C-alpha cells in the first residue's frame, strides 16, 4: 500500500478528486466504484466543480456504488441513491442509466445480490474504487467478525456502525439494521483502490488495516491483498 499524508481533509479531498479526474481523462468510459458517508462529500464537490467548469465530462463514465440500506427506496432522503444524487450525480453530466446502486426495496434480497454481482461482472471491472473506512475497520458494510463473502450479500449492521450513521437520521431507531453490500472479494477486483481517512478517530483502524494481520475482525485489512492501494490520510502513521 502507498500512504500519502496530507495536511487536512480539504487536501485529501482535492487529491482524491484529481486522481479520479485523471482516470476519467485517460479513460472516459471508465468504471468508478463510489462510496457514501461524510468522507467523500468534498471529493464529490470538487468533481462537480470540474464538470461545471467544463474541465471534464462524465458522459461515457459508469459508476457502481458499494451499498444501500435495506428498506429504503431512492426517494427516501436517507437512502444512498438519494445521497449520490444530492452530492454528485445531479451536478455532473453522467447518464442516470450509467449509475448503479443496489435496490434496497427489492422483494427478493438474495436475487438482488445476484443481480448486482452479474452487473458488476458485465461492467468488466472497476477501474478505480473509492473507499472510506469505519472506526471499527469496516469497508462498505462488511462488518468485523462477519463472513467476508466474495459476493454481494445482505449484511447485518453492527451497533457501532448504526450509531455512527445515526447522525444522518432523526434517531438511532430509524437507522436500518441491514444493508446490501458488495463483499470484500468484489472490492478487491478493482484495478486501483483509493482509501480516504480523515481525523484522529480513524487512525487506529487505518493502522490495523495497513500493518496488522489480515483478519476478518478488521475487514479493511483485506486491502493488504490488493496490489494497488493508495491511502490518503491527514494523520501520521507509525
């Protein structure tokens, strides 16, 4: 893994956006693996700014997101589809049919997982996967201690993850208990991985991910198995 320490969240976000823009510039029809949560928001703002200034176009680009809450549809303000529309998609010229997230309202969740795996395969691989990391080391909704399926699966969210995500809901009780998530096996198929981590509260998780043993208790540690991972953080690692 390559670790690049930046001054602050702003510099992390700007650098991440520059790398994504370089990928799109080099390969306009690239596939971007995208993430939600607070960490990538500023990165998405930089991407939107570049598109609005006509420095880049996403007309031929495809995106595929890591996850979606079970039970939330795209019109729900707490859904990840709504998040992506709010923070990125409606601000750039990407075609809606080229943006992909799991269907949180699917009647048959297992069938939806298989559909998403099939879609992932049809896209011929993610060129650049953007990731955040949870304080407990989760990537996407691959939680510690769970079986890290190679394929898309329905994950039971830990109470730590639900508590962390409750800031986006009116109360903890409203946070879904399950989500559809791409498994670590799918994430590791990306050609390039870009992990963003900001704030001292993420330091321990990043250190375990990079320098600890590969362990399901720290899902992010599976990134050690990938040949091309860049970590952008704003703290020193020892």
